[in-house]
C-alpha cells in the first residue's frame, strides 16, 4: 500500500503543537539512525490506524499502547529515511496514554504526547462484492457521514457520493479501480483509515476487435468492446505505447479511439487494463508506398532532379541511395517525392524508409563518365594530358597508372590534367565521386627529365638482404633511402650499377626509393620496391675492442660461437666508432676467419667514413661453411673501436586467414565485392601496423588480369598500396603475383584507420577486378 499524503507536507508541521485530529510532536531520541518525527491522527478511532513518520521505522516490530495493550499489525509504507508505517489500533482495551514503538533490536521510541480516542467509524459491510466501473457500491456501518472518500486498491481515491447518512454511504466505482480491499478515510490532515475485511472484485473489460487492419501513421484506429474505460495503455509492436490520456471514447465506452503512432510497425495491438491484464485487439499492418517508379527513365546524372512516383509516399521519413544516405527530399502536393541526385550515388536502389522501420525500394541507374581518347600518348613526367569523352564533368580524380594527376580544366567533354613528376607509363583512369571508373584504351608512355634513371629493380627484396639496381647517371647519387631507412652498406657503386644492403629495419611492403643527388636535388623514384620479409636482430657479442693498428676482435672465433646454427642470408652487423687518434685520418674494417686471419671466400674490406656507425654483410652458405671449417669469425680493423656484433635473421612470416570464398570479379572492374561485413574482420584478428594483407586469387587471363583495392569510404585511404603507387595490381607491377598466388600491401599508419574505423555505410574493404576470382584474404607478419 502506497502512502496517501505527502510525508514532506507532514514533516513541515513538526514545529507546531498539534490539537484535535492533527499529528503530535514526538520523542526524537535516535538509536542507530532510527527516529520518530510525527504521528497521527490524535484522537484516533479505536480499530483505526495510526500513521508514524520518521527515519528507518521499518525496523519497528511492535506498538505498545497504555496498559500494555500490544499491536503487531504494522504496515510499512516507506522504508529508510524518511520512512512511514501504519499501526492498527486494537478494537478493545486501549486507554489514553503514550505509545511506544519497539524495534527489532529491542530499543523503544516513545511519543511525547498522549494518544486519545474518538468515536470510531465502523465499517460493517458493503455490497455488491463484484462490480464494474460506473457501478454504485453501498457501504454500511456507523458514522458513515464522517467518511469523505473511499480508497480503492493502488491508492485510487474517490469522493463519497452526496446523501451519506450516519449508517450508509455510496460511492461510484472509478475506471481505474482494481480488485482489492476498500479503505474509508475521514479526510483529516493525517486521516483515520478504516480497512474492509472483504475484497471488492472488479471485472475485466471486453476487447472484441480493431477497426483498421491497415492504415497510415497519424490515422485513427478504433478498438471495440465493453468497459473500455478500464484500458490504461494501447501498445503496438516493439513497445510503441499510447496511454489513456490520449484516448477518446463513445458515451457507453464500447469504442476506444487511438491515433496510430508514426513508429507503429506490423504486429498485434495489445490493450492493457489498469489491473495489468492484456487483451489483443487485432493485428495492425502499416501502409507502405507501392507502385513505385523513377523518372527520368534510364541513367540519371548527378545534379538532376529525381522524381519518385507511387502511392502513399507521404509516409516516407528517409531516403538512402547506394553510396549516399540521408537524402534531403520534398513531398509534393501531387503525391510525388523529389530530390537532387548526389554525385556520391552509384547504381543501385533507392530505399524509402518509414519511421516504424518498414522500407521499400526502387531501382535506378546513374550516368557514368567515359573516356574516348587521351593525348598526347608520349609525355615527360609532369606534363599535361588532355582527356576527351562523355560526362567528364562527373570526374573527381584522374590517375595515370595509379599516380594522381591534377585537374586544371574540366567540362562535360574534356579534361586537362597535369601529371605528377613520379608518374609512370600506363593507362589513364578517371574516377567519379561515386567510385565509377573509366579507363583509356591508350597507354601513355612516360619519360623523365632527370639526370638519374633507374632501369631495373628486383621484383622483391628481403630486409637485410643485398639488392642490385641498374640504370644511368648513378655517379650523381649521394645517398639512397628505402622507405624511411638510409642505405649504409654498398658492395658495388658504379655509374650504371649499385649493389647494397637493404637496411634490416625496413618495413615489409612496397617502399619508395628516395635518392639524394650531389647537386642537392631529391628524387622519389616512381616505381617502388617490394620488401618481402621482416628481420630481428640478435646480439652475439657486446663490449669494447680497440683494434688500434691492425688488431681485431677474436671472441667469435676458436669455439667462441657456433656458426653451424646460422642460416645463409643472415646479415652480420658490426657496430663501431672510428678512433680519432688514428694518425693517418682513414679507417679500415675486414671480416676474416680464425685460421691465420685469412679472408673469407669473398674478400670483405670496408673503408668507413668517420661518421659511419655500423657495417653489414650478408653471409652466403659458402661463407658459413668457411667459418665452420676455419675457426669462426675475426673482425680486423685499423683504428676501429668495435662495440657490438649482431646477426640479423629473417623472422618467419605467419598468416592468419580472415576470409575465404569464391568471388568472381567478372570483366572490366564493374563488380564491387565487399570483404567482411564491417571493420570487425580486421579488429578481431588484431591487425597492426607493419603487417601485410595478402589477397589470393586465380585468373584466366595471365597478361590482362587486374585487381583494384578500395576502402569502405571509396576514398583515398588505400589509393597508393600497389607497387606503382596506385590502388591497381596487375602483371606489369606485380610480375610474381601469379606464381605467388596473391598480391599484397603493407599495413601502414595511413591505411590502418581505413580498415579498422567502420564506414558510415558498408564495410571496410572492397575489391574490383578484371578476370580474377578472389579465394582468400590473410594477414601476414
């Protein structure tokens, strides 16, 4: 039973001296937070109820009236602080005096004032014992004329009807009455409450039907039945609820009218009575748009006005297109919807959604840009090209063999674009904002206006391994950087040929070759080199060996290290400083074997500059056999201070398969293939920077196959992952792909966010291809 009157209103009167039927001041002694603040009414009717207010009164287990008369009929109305309890006053034996409340731990709280008694309101009987809202209940007893209201279960209070006598009153059953006892109240500040012994049984409403099986949101649904004023809520599917304050009824409550909410979806309509009982009125099916059509017919160009016709389009709340969501649209007086076709939209369906989650769709196509010719077909990198074709005003990006060119002039039929200084020979591809592409039939041959030309590079090279490149003008090269690692060790440095060690710290993946010339000019060569493996460094000696004049470190010779455990291809790295006490101003370092400090099969001699800090040499199997046969390694030097020697060895690459299947790209890169539903594909497999993603495939066209990689945003996040700095892999830039069975790209700081931050639509990786079948995606490293 909930409290009827506000505790706080009562507490606000504590400083008053109560008289008549008011609450009395009481003893405020406390025990462990239990206290008494107020009580009433005083006087009280014998057999009635006293209400006590205070803190933690839920601990009270007994009330002792004068002469030791006890009552344990205690009802906790509210626990804690503040708290409220009701105590039944015994019918017989009570006299005036103070009341004591006994807590469960044996402590006593005593009222400050004496309790006195009034002539009691006596509730003898009521009839009928079963009723419905609107029925009249007759209550008989004594002093009925003092009763001001009747409280039904759940604190539903109704004023007594006019005409009450000392022995009889009547009350009308309210719509929200539920089965339970009746309580008579005399309306005092702290009222006398007299409870009935018997319960009044309230019947149920009858719900017989729903007038509309299909309607629009905002229209009226009429529920039929009897005693419908007893319905507290009407609930549609997914918990969309309307309460009684929004109902309208007819005069005899046999119909209930409710406005259908916008969020109401297909499903049962359930009426719930004040007693908490559910009654199904019927099934509601929302009206959705039908007979949809799109104009203009055929391909629609970005910027054109699109009109969707059909029936019941006024219920549409949002429109999404393929590649563009949340389209701003207008509902027109003629019942159509219009909007402007956004540039980001690709071929697909327009999805019309309702507020209730229902949706319908209608297909459309968009205009695609097309290249008819490109001139000139032979250029120097950095020169302009002219592209002619149709609908070229839709183009957002121009690329020559994957390297973006800058658009300088653009119309519907022609584009002028300036190529990059790192552009390479290949075809021209134009891309619209929606990802549509068109590729030129011409191949543009690119030459370079530079003093250095690299003609050949290895297909791939391992970090820490030797690499050779050939070309012309190499005598102008001051230094080379692979990725972000500067090349330190050269074995051949001639005008047309360089052979050097790729720094072991170089990250796996396609890396830029950065050249610094003696003139100060810097060049990023447009063709990248694929670094295929990762290495770790193992320190095998550390200390200080000052070679002075032709001394050396012998700690890794004569049994000091087991060279049979070293694999061919491992790199010996010698860390050193050049001792400036050298009187000659030059330094020397050589790798030799233990027997007589003779040379290894290949003479290894190095003259460092004063600023050099380490020297690398890749061991062949012949070198290792020589070290095993001739007592290990000696590092000889001339005024070299050796501080550390390590082995840089290849780390075995592990692969984690994240997707398998069989997705046919078709021809012409016209099919978008989504790999994985979202970014969880990569996050759940712990994708990290430094790893690489391998895309396995088969092809029926060994010369003309192509794979294009896109992020979920169709932006530039993966635009440079191929060897030539584009997003397109083919036989020209990936000649080992067919034998490997895959193409791959490195996971970098720039592109990991594309794969691990979910797009606002779609997934995280899309593939297109020409004559390929995608079979597997793995994470390597």
